[in-house]
């Protein structure tokens, strides 16, 4: 191996962004998804692997972590890290990092976009014009968004960015989260159902994982009501997708804007058949500017770790002093 060849072995957990890969190739001996594609080569490389690079939706299981005795760091390019078994990583002294902050604007922008698209039925209106149906009559009247009531399930960094934007639309903002945040001027509801009963738009922006699995279920949708609109820019696991499809088909809620799904990239045919639903393919952070910032931050976490310097953005469970 030439003296200047990258020497730190790193495994990619999934197909990663082309904005991140060149940074990895330049600095590490990259083993691309060997655990998924080539078990024999993986078995040979595993003892030396010191880092994993992952995306927000990659799986990094306890089993994978256990098979890498030299593993020191898992760097996730994404704010969500529900695919990573953080408890297993911590138990081994492996740090996990993610990319919070840099994607707040894009995800909040998309939430507002989905709210507007679902309320004003923009995709259906576009189809109406495009398919030459306007001369025979116009589309049905839509619902007004400005001045309506917004409920946020989750009030973290992105939730607050959505709230800020909603205020500019003259909307009222209330929220449900595990704990009330007394420093914020928004009404808190102790359950998602209590929140849903008080709002016109319910937006999910809470981390995925076991603690929030199917938090938005049939009862919450019932509480949201026949004029209510659900938007999900969090994780598909946060919503009971079967209950949501039933609710939409039966008019229990009025419409939905969905960027995430239970079994991505598979989206049930019944959901795709519903005209009052707006669907996007998990594009919350998918702008060139934000993905570059996320790639740079994911690479910086790796670089600082191997330089022995403080990590820019460890996940909360891996921050100094975390319980
Ligand atoms: C992408 C995301 O899925 O940040 C997250 O949690 O869901 C997204 O930005 C992905 O992680 C991009 O690599």
C-alpha cells in the first residue's frame, strides 16, 4: 500500500450520498456495504473496521456492531438515527453522531409545502389543468390555511422552525411532546389525541423509534376529524399507516401530506389511489445545499474523532454527561 493511502478501515451501512462518498474515499479505506453484499469479504475485513458511515434510514443493528470488535464511531448523515442500535453502541463504548440543525429549514419548508398542497389541493389542480379538464369546469373549492390551527407532534428544532413559519401564516400553534417546554409560547397537550381534537392541521415531526411507534393511531385520526389534515415529515413508523388509509378512505380525516412511509420505498396502492393525499418520496432534507451541509458535518464528525478532538454533533445519548 503506498504510504499516503487512506488507512482507517470504514464500512458504509447503506448506499450513501454522492456528496459524502468522495470525502470518505479520500480519507478512509472504504468497505462499501460489504456486510450486505459479500459475507466472506466482510468476515475478512470486519476485525479491522473502526468506523461506520450511515444515512438517516440505514440499519446498524446490535449484531452488526457486535461483529466489529475495533469499531469506534458510527457517523449518521441525517438527524434521525432510529435505525442505529444506540444502546448496543454505547454498551461497547462506540460513539454515534448525526447531523442536526443544518436541515431544519428544508424540513420545515417541506412541512409547510405539504400543508399548502393538501389544503389547497395543488397537485389535483395541476392535474386538472394539465389534463385539459379546465374548459369543462373548475376544481372544487379548497380549504384555507392562513389563520387555521396547527398542532405539532414534536417540538424540537424542526418543530420550532415549522411553528415560526406557521406564525407568519397567522396560524395558532399548539403541540404535543413527551414534556412541555415552558420557555415556548405555545399551548401544550399531554396526548396526541387531545392535540388533534383542537387543530385543523396535525404535523408529525418527532423522532422515530420504539417510543413513538404508531403514536398517531386510529383514535388520534378520529379526533382530528373530517376536515383535518395530517402531515408526516418525521418517520413512517410514527403513524399507523393501515389506520390512516382506512381513515382517509372513510372520510374520518380530510386529507394528508406524506413524505415518509412505513415500508419505504414501498407505498401502498390504496394510499396512492387517494386523490386527496399528497405524496413525496422522503425529500425533507433533499436540496443540494442542505445535503452538502449534512455530508460535510457527517465527514467532520469522523475527522474530528480520528484527530482526537471533540465531536461536533454526537447524538444526545453520547454527549458528555448523558445518563
Ligand atoms: C434522509 C432524514 O433520510 O435526516 C434524516 O433523519 O430522514 C433524511 O435527511 C437521509 O438521512 C439522508 O442521508
